[in-house]
C-alpha cells in the first residue's frame, strides 16, 4: 500500500472514531488566523483563545494593535504564556505589514499558490511553516495539513512518516495528501494526540488505529480517563 492509500485508510479510521469535524460557515481572515496561531504556541487552546479575545475586545482593528507598545501587548496576551516571544512576533508581523501595505491586510495572498504563500509568510520574523500552513487551511481552505507537535508525534507513531521534526513531517505528509481531507485529517490527528496518543502513557487499548500502528512502546495499562476535548481554537475565532 502506498503512502497516499495509507493516509486514506488512517483518515477513515479516525472519522469512524471521532466523526467528521465541523467547520464555521465563515472562515476567519488570514490575519486573524495568523495571530491566533502565534498565541496558540506551547499552550492549550483555551488559554490562547482567552488571549485572542482579550485583543479583539480591547481593540477594534489590528492597525490599533500595531500601534501599541510591545510591553503593553505582552500584558494583554499574558494568559497565553511566552508573552515576550509572542508579543514580539505579533508586533513584528503587524508593524511590518502596516509599513509595507499601509494597512494590516493579507487579502492579496488569496490568489497565490500554496507554496508562494508559504514562502512569503515564512519570510516574516517569528512566522514558521506551522503558522503559515494554518493560514492556508483555516482561512483559505487549501488542502494543506499543518503539523504541530501532536500531529508530528502521531504521524511518526502510526508509521506514516519517519521524521525528526514537524517541518519535515509537514513536507512529507503534504506531498502525498489526498485531495479534500486536510481539515478532517489534521483535526482528528490533534484529537488523537490529545486524548489517546499522548506523549507519555498513551491509551493504546482504545485507539482506533491500534491494529495499524507501528509504535513499539504501546501502553495497555490503565492510563486514567480520556476526557474528550472538542474545542479547537482556529475553528472558533
């Protein structure tokens, strides 16, 4: 079985367990998604959502956020953690975009090809492949699967890839990704990584991929409860 067929099979099994994830009728604009993704780094979706809402409630436009000091921005997003790094990345992005285009807007990327968008966004300081690919999937509805730590871990354990970093997993999996499955595949892999295929003490006995998984250190001991968490930041902004 080739990699594309293996991905299709894994996707079917994940849908059988988690269902097809719902999406908002109106997708967020690219700037919203990019900033929310920065806020989501190394924290849970609830905290990053609170930080995102703090910004949205305090300021009417991203142009206003671009004009505040980095230290002020850091205080507002503190709940998301890593305030200095995240405020610096957001400030750099907003200020650079405003200086370049006289406004904070990314509508011009909507007509660009996937790789062109990735190339442009990753030139911005503090913006990597994962953040850029989230813009492609969640704002532009492109068939691109972002790879965070959960997705990277599960892809490797399942045996779909054998890579050392999320960026390498991203390149390999998206080269063979079947058309039209990116959102459900990405979202259900995150759910799998959160609830079952945890970094330590995965709950292998209830995993829908148990028969096909290549992970050598499976855990069949009682690993405690698996609380289903369906809140996903980028489908909620």
